[in-house]
């Protein structure tokens, strides 16, 4: 079920991205020959006007075939130049290329706005408006292979009570959102190697008990079970407040994503990146599964985050990505000379093949992590 949900989310985000290219191209009188979801082989197709709409077999992608985008691949007759991407002003070309990224950012913002109106998960220290309803101490991450993971805990579980077996020095049963991460950490670190009893509740389920033996291999010299925690509640806003908070959240996450990607690329260039932390479709599908268990609003938030990530990654000046094509347009605008179309085609094809190889490698890594 999580795979199907992931494919649906990916298809929606690709549709939004390609819709941006499509609408802006049409707005400037550029002919669009094909609007495709997925990559060939082709499953379904229908031609409406000058555009053929296709549904393809490989769901991890999509494309818009814009007339004149690759002048080397097709002959452009003089009478058709006014509908050709190649003969449009550089500013128009740039607007068409950046439209997909822009639509992904706008879509993420709209989802955040809807989420805040429904009731968005938020922490007291990040909330700007209103009261946080039903605050609970929630597990935000669980380290792979940790005692917590072996005990069955997952991100999103709410901690209700914790007690060290050896000294019976526990925390008060949390019925009003007053249990803190500091108190739970204190009980774990003072467990003296004894098992701890942890009462937790998963969304939509009755409370369960886990018995966990802390270890000092995670944090040398300190007992730990391999979790991070934060107090999380629901923030529900009026429409004007939701719009403002949605815009702020989108801007902050876009900036944070861009900075993080920049650091990763720099570390990759300097051979310092940890590629084991990179996730592909399989890894993201696992995160989608966790979000679906927590509830609809969590899926909305995750979809927004994926949309922002797709937008930022697409702006990287790498061949076959929108950023790479924007770079070629910028070079032509500065030099006032056309880059040979054969060279552009070769570079973009090479970049596309490299991206497929990287995707295959990351997917293999994701699968290997499952075993």
C-alpha cells in the first residue's frame, strides 16, 4: 500500500512540475508536442489540439516535449519559428525552464496552508501563532539497529511513561502533555544497565509497553536507547494565519534544503560525503509508509517536503536538470552566441544517463539497507 501511495505522490508532484513548464510555454505561444507522465514504454496516449498526452510505464519521472527545445532533433521551418522555444527571447526560455520548480514550490506552500487549516503537527518553540493543542512527547527518530528499534519503536510513537526497573525512579504517567524529553533521558541514563519500561502509544492504537535495555555503544560512557524526542502538538490556524505560516514554513524549508544540498555537493566534491545517508525511491517509500500510519496531515507535510526537495534539486546546474538547461541559456545570453545544438544534446544525454546510474545505485543501497 505504501508503494502505491508513494507512486501517487510522485505522479502528482511530477504532474505539477511539468504543468508549470506546459502552462508557461503555452502562455508565450510555444507549441508543446507531448505532455508525458512516466517514461516509455507508452501505455496510453491521446492528442488534444497540438499536444499528445501520454501515460507511460515507468512511473519515476515525466516530461514535456516542447517544440524547438532541441533544434538539432527536428527541422524548424521559417514559418514555425514563432512557436519554437529555440527562437524565443532568452528571458522567455528561462521563464519556461524555471516554471516547473516554481510550481513545485507553490504546490508545497498550498499543502502547508491546507495542513495548518486542518491542524498541522508543530512544536511549541516553532509555532508563531495560536496554542498548540494536545502536546505529547513524540519519538522523532529511531536509530537503525538500536535497542529502541529492536523493541519495535518507530518515529511518531508518543511516550506516555518510562521507568527504570532497577530503582523504580520513573516519570509521571503523561496524561496532560507534561512529560519532557529531559526527564525521559534522565531516567534512561540513570538506569544503571537495567531494563527500562516504556509505555508508548501509536496513532490510532491502544498504549503498548516496551522493555528496553539501554546501551553505552551509542553515546560512549552514557546509557541510551537510540531515540530522539520532541514535544509535538497540533497547530490549527485561521485562513489568513495559515497562509502566512504556510509561506514562512515553505521559505524556511526551501532555504534549509538548498543549504543542505549545497553542503552535500561540496562534501561530495571534496570526497567527504556519506552516501549511505542518501535515499532513493525505495527509501522515500519507507518514509511515506511511516507518514501514512501517523495520519493524513503527516502525508501532506511529507508531500510538501518532497516537492521542495524536487524543486531545489532540479535547480542544480547539472546536465538534464532544469538548472543545467538554465545554465546553457545564461551562457548564450552572456556570449550572445548559440551553443552548438549537437553539443547540448550530447551533454544532456550524458547527464541523463549518469542520473539513471546514480538512481540505480541509490536504489540498490536502499534495498541493501532492508536486509
